C-alpha cells in the first residue's frame, strides 16, 4: 500500500492525523537534519499502522515535506 504523507517538522508534539482527502499528516518534534525527521516519521507510522519499522519505506520525497511511503 502506498500512502501520501505531509510532514510538519519541528512541531510542538508528535501526532499522526488523516485529512479528508486521504493524505496522512505527520507532526514531529524532530528537526529535518541528518534524516532525524524521516526516522521519526517511520517510527510514528509503524506505531500508527501497527506494522514493523522495517516494512515501511520512503519511496519518493526523501528531502521533501511531501512524501510517498510504502507499507
């Protein structure tokens, strides 16, 4: 399954929400430097979807706020 994700780095708190159009918004307190935000996103999505972290892969948007994630 491929999911469109919008990332909000340096947020006040970590949370995952889903918009009405199906876009998943991930708010993370991690900074977007050295892949810290991407690691936090993978960890949060693994918990949200109840899957192992190793089954989540960033397909497109490694350095962008808009990402496509494969579960």
